[in-house]
C-alpha cells in the first residue's frame, strides 16, 4: 500500500511539474511573440473633455509606460482641423512622451476626428521605421463625435489599410460615447475599442490596448 501511495504521489508530482513547465514555455513563447510597434497617440483635447482631461492624461501615460525598448511613438492632439498639433514627434524616449502628455490642455472648437486620423496616419506612414516584423498602430482617445472633419471616412480607411495601420480606441465621455464611427474604423483596420468607465479601469484599458497592438 505504501509503495502504491508513493508511486501515485510521484506520478501526480510529475504531472504538476509537466504542467508547470508547459505554462512556463507558453509564457516564454507569448513574450517572444511580442513585436515592436511604431504608433501614434491621437488625443481629443476638445471642450467635451474638459472634466476628463486628468483621466486622459492617466491612460495615455499608462500606455506609454507599457512601451518596450524597440517601440517608437508620437503624440498628436486635436480639436478642429486647424488645431491638429504634433505635440511630440517619433521618439523611443518615454520621458519625452510623458512630458508632452502632461502638457496637454483643452481648447474650444468643433471636433475633427477623421481629419486628425488622416494627419496622424500620414505622419506615421512617412516617418515610422520599416524594419521587418514591426507593427503600426494609432491609439485614438475620443468620445466618437466628429463634428467638423472634411476628410471622408472612405479615404481615411484606404490610407490606414494601405499602410497596415491598426486603430485602437480609448472611448471616453461624460455623457455618451458615439460608437458608430469608432466601430467602423476599428473593425475595418483590425483594431479594438476599450471603454474605461471609472478611474480604476484606466490601467487595465492601457494594458489591453498595448498587448493587442504588440501582437502581429
């Protein structure tokens, strides 16, 4: 009986070790599959975000914190078309990105989401590194309400697809997120949407988007 118990114990122990080894191998494989990214943060700074600016800064900062050593990023803020501004050009330096994030401010004007995406996609396509295996993405932070764009959505989607740029959205609003435009853009480009409803959700949202865009 004692011998049978010992054999059973050793068998269970061996199974546990095997499972642990498989889990470790799986984790290592996932880590090795993480690809470098060239991406832009495209951030709504219009008046509708006046009371949400602190949350916007937190989630953008959290995304930047997730950057790997080979990632490069830039920051664009926008309101209406004349107020689409490249706040930070492409850089690997987190400190530069964080400084630009902390210096964002709200301005008046009608929101031009599509114009901001087009401008950001053009900059990304013209300036991103082109080494093999690198992913491209835009992270759009907005409430989804486009009031003033002159660019047609078909033209924006063509530009994004032609340059293999996925769009991920952090959708935020004090009232209601307008989903129609955001759904169409993310589905067409292979991106996704997160909707952090509380301050506590911001860190999770940043990790979700970062993990998604680092997957080929």
